């Protein structure tokens, strides 16, 4: 049976990427440090993916097992030696931590055989696989690096599926929304995977997704948090917030249409489709889950700041994006480590300092001025 090694046995790994590989006839070896999940995967060898719909359709995912990368390093290396694909869904910040082990596995693999392996980081981050490749190469000598040529391929990808926090203590089953998109950038002929879309140029897809789905999701979460809403669908039931979200996505849309020559009408339909996905009450998705990690989400290349800076460069409006950035700066959720750190930074040094430190925005930039104006208004 064809093999895939997937780093990250969490809900996204099991409910999205791992599930697609299993349905395509692969054995999926999940690699994670969560003992309970790894032990269960090895004991039960299957789990159920449930769709958040009226009918609550479900599918059984089989041909799965698990390895603990902290305790079973040599087994992970062996698994990499025999895999066709190596994928991740662990969060961009964890990629440097798993790179040394992946490097070790790939080094052993190219010594042992000439079979091709395809490495894809399935993360909410532009060029995530390029980042992972860089971390891997840092852990290899020049001779081994040269042996990767023609054997190890690195492809960037864009992934999109809402997987809310689960109340599934003790169960491997995962609830996911029906919609998903997985786009992989390559011109190579690669082994087929059900649900994987191949494109020659990923940029329009990943930016369209990041600056519509991720931007929209974040705006709803931060405005919902400020409005004392508990879930994403409840937040969108507030007409004023829905209007604000659409205005923000109108700005990201104007940039995307200009940058990638997208069809205006088609992009508007895409925005409407995304907003309708967020209204799915079966997901019961908490604003605090979606809003978590505000420092990462306020990064210069992430969902709020990058579309604002790109809009400014293109001479387009960014006032609603500035309001979105301001709302993220007010996310003071005490149970989120980044939120606590951000509030401390603002408290000690002020908003301008935080924007420069976290978002790379000049203290006297027009965007900073606009953000400050909205920040004071929202604070009231």
C-alpha cells in the first residue's frame, strides 16, 4: 500500500489532509507528540469524520497509525524512507522544530532508494513549504543536499477547511465543515490524491484564500469578541458586523482583483460563499478560538496587515482593514498567551510601538494613523 507520513495528528490533520489520503488508498502514519491520540490511532486503526450539516453525514477513515516523534525517532525515519508524500498540518511556528527529524529521514531515504517523495506543508501561511524546505536544508550537509535533487520535491499549497474546537475527549472522531479546498503548486506529474487541485501558479489562490477566508474569519472573531458574542455564526447574525465584514472583504477584494486580474463578479460570489460558510451554526465555532494568536495574525505578511499595506501601495482604500487591525489589538482574552503578551506590550509601550514591533508598520505611516483612530473609537 502507498504510504504518507503526516506531521500533526490534530483535528485538521485527521479531519482534512489525513482523511483525503486515506480515501485515496494511502496508509497514513500520523506523527505527533500527543501520546493519547497516537496510542488510540494504533489501537483503533480508524476514526470517523462527521460533516457539520443537517444530515450529519459521516465517513470512516481507515489505514491509519501513529508515531510519537519525541519517543520514536528511528521509526519516523523508517516511515519517511518508505513514503510517497510527507505532509504537515501543525502550525507554521512548529515547522522549525520538526525540520531536524524530517532532514534525518530524507537523508536516510536518499541513501536507501531513488524513489521520489513529495513534501507539502499544509499550513495557513504563504510559502509554508518553502519555509520548511529552508529549515530542513539547514540540517543537511552539502553532499546530502545535492542527493535530494530529482528525488525530493517541495510544493507550496493553500488549504481551506473550517475545523472547530471539538468536544471529543477520548475520541478520534472529528467534526468538519463540508467545504474544503486544497491547492498544490507544481508542474510535475504527481501521484493523484482525492480532493487535491494542481495549479502552476499558487499566488492567486493562496492570497485569495488568506485575504478572504482568513481575513474574514479574523474580522468576525475580533468584532464578535468586542461585541460580547460567543460564536462566529452568532456574530454574523448582527447585521452591523456582517456589513463591516463585507466592507473589509471589499477592500481585500479590490486588491486581489487588481493584482491578479480576477473577475469582479466571480470574486463577489466567492466572498458571499465564504460568508455563508461562516454562518454554519453546526460548527459552533467560538470567537476566542478563531481570534487566538493575535500577534501571529497581526504579522506583516498575514491576513490583516499585508492586505492593508498592499492596498496602500496600489492606491486603494484600507480604512476597513485598519479597523480590523484595531479590533485585533483590543483582543484581550486572558486565556490566550499571545493576547496577554500583546496587551502587556500595548500597556507598557503604546499602540504605535506594538504595531511597529508586531506588524512592521512605521509609527508615522498612514495605516498606523488610521488604525489609531479606529482603536480609540472601538475602545469607547
